[in-house]
C-alpha cells in the first residue's frame, strides 16, 4: 500500500489516483511532485517495457510555457541549439546551460505557434530561470506553468495502442513531432517521444481534471497488447545510454562531457546563455567524458545514495554516477564520469560501500 500525506509543497499529478488504483508502491519527488517509480514487480515492469507496452505517469515533466512576441527569441537565448528552423508541431531536445556552460536541464522544446513554446523539463526550477532571463533582457514574453501533464506509453507495442485510440495518423509522426487533438473530448497533444529507447509516445493532457479518465482510456485499449503500469526507473535507461541531468551530472558538467555535444551549435548568436563558455570549453578540450562501466560480480548491487569514486593505479580519476543490474546483460552496469585521458577498454576500480570492485570501461550505449 502506497501512502502519501497531502501538502502544498508536493503535488500529485492528474494520473495519481489511477496510479494508486493500479498498485503504486514506490515514488520519488521530482519537480516538487510525486513521481511513481515502482508498482511492486520491477522485473515484470522491465520486461513489459522491453517486449510490450508500459503506461507511465510522467506528469512531473512540467511545462514551462513561453508566450508572446519574444517567445521564440527567449527560447533561443535559453538554448545553445539552433532553433531557427524549428517548425510549428516540431519538438527538439535542447540542453539548457548556465553562464559557465554547465548543463542545468535538458527539456524537449515544443513549438505550438510562432509565439507559443513549451519546455517539457527535467527536474529543476527552469520556470524561475526563464523568468529571470526574460526580465533581464527586457523581453515581451509571459512565462507560466500551464495545466499540461504528460502520460507516456512506451515499448515496442505502444504505437499499436496509441493508433488504436487516436488513429493511424500517429504512425506517421516523426520523432519529437507532435499534433494537438482530442480524445473523447479531452484536449491533448500527442508526441512521439519518451525516456526510453523502446519506442513510444507522450500524451500531453491539457485538462488536469480528466487524468483518471485519460489513463483508463489507454489502459482499456491496451489490454489486447498486455499493457500494464510502469515508470522511467528501470535498467533500460542505463542499458540504452540515456542521460539523467542532475543524476549523471554535477554542478560543473558541460554537455560535451555527457555525449550531448551534437545538440550544441557553437555558431548561434552571442546572446545565448552560456555560449561563450561552451566555445571556450570546446576550444580548450573537454576534461572529462562519460563511459559505460561493466562491473565484476554476478549479484545485483545497485548504486546507493551517493556517487562512488573510481580509481586507476591508486589515483581518483572520476565517479560512477549510476549503477543497476541489467537483466539482459546479466551484469551490474553504470556510467563513469571520468578523466578524458582514461580510454575505453581500461579496467578501473570502483570504491563501493561493500569494498573495491573492478570494472571495465566501454562505449555507450550498452545495448
């Protein structure tokens, strides 16, 4: 039984009651909201994502709405990725950096109109950040958090379920593109996206009073495909090489260090936040890089509450930022944020709570 004491600091999503009904057992706090992480059978939830279709309450992915004549200009100022060719109905993955070039969030930007954008954010106060930058630059743009909450359908059968509910037109959506529509009168935006590499969609609910109704529509429609509840908390994200900003990064990490350099365009305008630092970092050479770790041992040994030091020849060279048992690889795997001079193929030592453990450095993704 999952229990939660309601308060004004931590909010449930519109899908929370449906998640409780479906057997929610564990959750974390994310963007000051309840984020489901387990329904009591992690192995079943993992294989459902790999082989079928998993239904996620990801209402914690809040939208920072930019609206007004300068909405597009602000979006570009916040992002070192060139947005000049972004079309209405298109989404883009954008690293947001501070003035030092440190990555502070990695939202999906959705362009709903020339004067209306959403930043579908990870865990940090980008609403405050965007508001401060807009005020500092004197821009004509209103920053708000709209009544918009995503629900995800992920897995190789997710497309069949979403097409069954909405229509076969969804099969033609390109990755990160979206369309606004209605489902039984419920206003939504449907985007091909999600925090897994198994394929799927995020359904952006635009009326928080109808969360349980929307959840149940997809739950019932997905029964022939074996749909069930899950969360973006399985080993799949590590196996697939997905980055968790704030988890796999620290307060000095730049996009180049965590394989996000392809989303940075160094020739964007000089008024983009962090672009001068990013140009300097690139010119001087990146000091750390992110690699995979395959640990020795045949028993599950996940990471605890802290990053664990990595040593080589007795010297600290980096940290392990996450570690999880991989059901497909039958090994503990994780990420190293490590000195750039340490190459793939090296064996390093992880300073674990249970003692030293050897690990091999490999390229990402694992699978």
